[in-house]
C-alpha cells in the first residue's frame, strides 16, 4: 500500500469521530494531552459531554444493521487492509506510545506487535462465528441456533496499555458485526482511541461503526454505562469503577477486567536465576503499571534470601530516564497522582514494618521517573495487600509450599499468577490450586500470551477477552425452530 514512501502522519487528532464526522466535544472543557516525561503538550481536545455520548450511540445504532449484514469475507478483508496500514505507520504509532503513554521504546514496540496480532486474529472471526443445529423432541421440527452480533458495544479502556487494551475489544466487536462506542482514558486519548479510529477509517470502515468519545469518566461514565442503545460493556480498569458499572448496568452483558495483585511463588527447587529474572521483569516492566504485574514475590524460606540477593542486584542495574532513549528500561509513571500514590504506599508500608532495600526519589523534567523499589514485607503490608501499579517489588517469606499457597491466595484479587519449580508437573498441580484466571509455570505473571487473552477471578473481574472467548463474548445465540411437517397442536388445533 505504501511501498514507495512513508505515509504522512495523521492529523486532526484533536477531535473525535462520531458517525463518520470528526468533531469537537460539546463541553466547555479543553484537555491538554501531555507527555508524562516532560509535560510537552501533544494536542488539546475539547471534551465530550452527555450530548456527544448520545450522538455516538445513535450513530452506532444507525450503522449497525448494514454492518451486521456485511458479508463475512468483506469484514475480514477490512482487517487485512488495517494490518497493512499498521505496518506502514509503525514508527508513527510507536512514537505516539512513547510520548503519550510514557512507554519505553521496547515496550511501545511490543504493544504495536500485540495490536498487529489482534488484527490478524480478528480477520478470522467473521468466518468462525458458526451456528449449530440441535435435535428436537417434535417430529419434523428442526432447531437452528444462529450466532448473531449483539448490536452496539461500549468499550471503556485504561491508559496503561492504551492501544492494545482498547483494540482487544474493538477488533473482535466490529469483526463479529457489532458497532462500537469507545471511551479511552483521558490520559491517553490518541493512543487509546483516536489512532485506532484513523487506522480503521483509512482501511475503509463505514462511518458510525467505530465512534470515539473523549471525556472524563466522572462526567460521562454513567451515560456510557446506562445508555439504552448499548447491549454490552467491555471495561478494563479499577475494581471500584467496575463495581459501579455493574450497579449501573445490571441487565447489560459485561466483560470486566479489573484490578490485580499477582503473586509469583518461588518454591525451594526453583531455578533462582530464572525466577529472579521473571520477578524483576514482572515487577518493573512499564514502570509496574500493568494489571498483571508481579505485585508480590512469595518465596519459600529455603530460597528467600538467595532470591532477594539476585533480585536486588538486577534491580540496581535497571536504567531509568527518558523513554525516548533506546537504552531506558524504566520511564515515567503516567501523572502526578499516580506517582504520589505509589510513594505514599511505599511510605505506609515502611512505617508498618516493611524493610525497604532499594528506593530513590523521582527524577526527570516533570519529576515522574521513579527508580525501582524493593521491599521485604509480610502479606498484610500495604504494598502486599494493595495493587501497587508502580515500579515496586515486594518479597514475602513463606515457610514452605502450603504456606506459600495460602499467602498467594490471601487476596481479594485473582487475575494473573505464577509459580517457579524445577518440576513442571509439580508446578501445574500448584497452579491449579491458585485462585486466579491465569497461572504461568516458570514464567512471569506478566506472560506474553496473557496480554492478549483471558481474564480474572474474584474481584479481578468477569468475562474473558481474546481468542475463542471473544466470539462468545461479542455475539449471542438466536434460536430459530422450523416445523417442516404439519402437526396437531394442543387443544385439538391443527
């Protein structure tokens, strides 16, 4: 498509697409979208209000019948065109992730790959949404079950992996014949929504199929959750907001991926170098701002001290600073509120007895680059109980395997988890006793596959994302019975 030259960069990323028209929001508030590293203003967007939300749903509702009736091969071809556009615009997209989300370049590249994989997967969905014929009790009757699109889907996404966590719901929803109203996080409006809209618009997506509203959750969130046109809400974010959505929309289908407190258990026979690598990666990758991050490292007493020594050595070598520098491994957290919350949590943990082995003050032009922190604590310390969402690793000592299992499960969350042992089958047996949606044996809680699919247990959410699960989440069964022969009805009729 762009074999001879790189395409011109997208423009108009200060407006939002509703019904195929890129327009300003109707509120009186202008949002400066800033680079979290140095506060450079990237764009300014006039935010949406409830009137814009209603316009977006009406546009999605109007576009749905024709889009749902579009033949499956045509919907699949749209994603093949989008992949070509994504490939051509890779530097542009990666640069936006670095500047807007504070992602170090390697992580931004990784997110680009995740989105590309999601597009390729979505291209297969239109022909995989198959129905079935069920046997009936009545002679001459055939029971057909058609798999149909839901209608209008609401997607509310977070700022930490903005492009991927929006796209993993947007792509299957539209591939399966739905239309979408997307609200990205206010911190990442471009990477969380506007870039996707431009990409799919360029690929030929009809107007109204994907609509984006940029606004503050506290001002338009309830309007999104309760709008009568929406058949489903796909939300990724905090447990608190997820609970609120569930109360606001009890009769809508919901897929919620909420908070996490990922335990990584290290048993006495583990490869400690591998475990230390996994713990450092899982705790500090993207500044720890990932719901599947390793929040707690639970080490049995026999290996606790050796593991801590290895983790400390590795953490001290991590390079912090400007995410645009290819050598940087830890960049800025997203904003001042996030930074202050992380520092407060560490301080409270230390006050309550946690031992702080590694810490430091924030740096960088905007003061948001936090160095890696490492604490030794019990499982009731704030840094072990709460979701940290920052570059903080907490190691908890366990007496043995059963105590490690108890500690790992002693949390209200149940998203991602991991276990390290030299005996893989022992690891699987242990994994099956962990109360979590995902468990990885001899890997990090932040597993590559876990970034594209699945979900959590307990207060970490409900529903599943990605893969075959997405087909079931974004479609519904429609039972159609056909009576092929005349039969006598009750009451002597027929």
